[in-house]
């Protein structure tokens, strides 16, 4: 999701291996939700805890694990974790907050996906210092090198920049993470054009992204897809009851042709019959193609969403009450 929309939900991923308390219906490896909060107030840097930003609610995560979810994406700000320059040192306050939520999630056997929600920017400037980006990731990866339930997400939604730069940044992140000793973790890589599934091949981002290499062979392509007319995830109206499946078809063909796996790292639709049909059609299509689609994450949950159109926060979020009950077979 774009910064203009102030709130982002972090993805909650739970692992099938460390079985959550409830048996899951689908065969997806990762199902969960974005858990927003720590990336909020991104124009206030470093920002004040519980005024500009907050951490996800642990009770809400427990509730979602009870629903069968095993994966939680935690959006953070790169600048809050390492202020001033990417080669610098961590802010102990923010890093401790991240440690706490990561430990809570992974102690429950779920995946914690660390998502620098920066759109390929650092202090609003497009990141061109590939080496510095590697340093940032090295610092992060060392911190969680021994926790196999952590997933590293290179960056949220690169956009309006050079496709080759995006691929180079992703490769540098992979190399830095592995060199830091974090060799067991999955790495989610994101492309240009807001990592949109519908633009994955047509934007040209697929070309460089398809050449990424990983010595641990555990990279998963993270794509995002919303079902409103401009695909921005800002409307509760979906284009049609079949738009979800349609928007994934070209990317699915690319994944199969290139032997790659993907995660739908952000998706949502409004709480209405047409969107629910479109979501069911899309998730059913992904289940039919589970050789390449490993799962999906809803956008978004988190304590500060209020009456947000896609709100998945229990107990009263718009999507928690109006959409989730229709998606249980895909969890
Ligand atoms: C570190 O983070 C805390 C809370 O996020 C913030 O209040 C503080 O100003 C930060 N310190 C620096 C040096 O950025
Ligand atoms: C779909 C959606 O609303 N996404 C939101 C995610 O959160 C960011 C910021 O936290 C918002 O700007 C987006 O609108």
C-alpha cells in the first residue's frame, strides 16, 4: 500500500509446521495478515512510541492464530530501526520493540515477516546506495540469524525507479542476509511497480527479479494485488466478481515458466458480495496453482485502523466481521 494512505497492516504468517491451535483448511504454507502500527506516522522520524507509532496487539495476534493463521507481516520503518544512515547502528528502543513482537509471534510457532515499509526509499530518497542497503540488512539479519521462524521481506513496494536497481537491491539484501549467518530463513523479494502481480511481467520488473540467486534457495516472490479499479487498495468496490483471478494470471504463468514460488503479500477487498466472490475466486485459483502460490496475507490488521474499509483487527474490524468468515476454507 501507498504511504498516502496513512495506515498499513503488517502481515501475519503462521507456520504449518508448528501447528497453530486450530487445524487449517487449506494447503497454503503461509496464511495471515499484515499487522500495522510500527510504520505509522512515517512523516515523524524517529517518532514517539504510542503517539506516532505503535506495535501490534499481541492478543489480536493470538486471536488470528486461533483462526488458523500462521504468518504475520510486521511493517517497520528503516529509519526508526537504523537512524541517520543505513550503515549506522540500531535505535535500541525501536529494536527492542521489534524483538518483543517477533519473539511473541515466533514463540507461538508462527512466522514473523519483517517488512521495511519503505517503498525503496530512505528518508524519502530512492535508495541508490546498494552497498549501504546491504549494510542495513546485515545488521537486521544478524539480530535474528538464529530464529528460523523469521522471514526477511526486502522492502515494501518499490516503485517509480529503475528495474535494474530494484533487482540489484534485492540481490544485495539476499547476499547480506546470508553472509550475516541467517541461512535458514525465507526471504520475500519484492519488485518494482508496487510489486503488483498484475504488472509483474508488463512492467519489466520480472526480467531482473527472475535472475536473483540465493545460496540457501529460499527466496519467495512477494506480489501484491488489490481488486479495486486502479489496483491501489483504496476502494471498497471491486471491479468484478472475477477480477482477482484475472489479475493473477500473467504472473502465475511467469512463475510456472520460470520455476519460481510466490506469496500474495497484500490483498484485500471491501465487505460486500462482489468483493467476497472476487476474493474467493482468486484464492481458489491460487489453491489450484499451489505449486507456485505458497499463500496470502490480508491487508490489514493492527490496533490503530479504526473503521478502515479493510480492517481485519478483532473483534470488530470491517473485514474481520464481514469478509473473513467467507474465506475460512482458504486459511
Ligand atoms: C529512538 O527511538 C525512540 C522511540 O522510537 C525515539 O523516541 C528516539 O528519539 C530515538 N532515538 C534516536 C537517536 O533516533
Ligand atoms: C490498502 C491500504 O489501505 N493500505 C494501507 C496500508 O497502510 C499504509 C500505511 O500504513 C496506508 O498508507 C495504506 O493505505
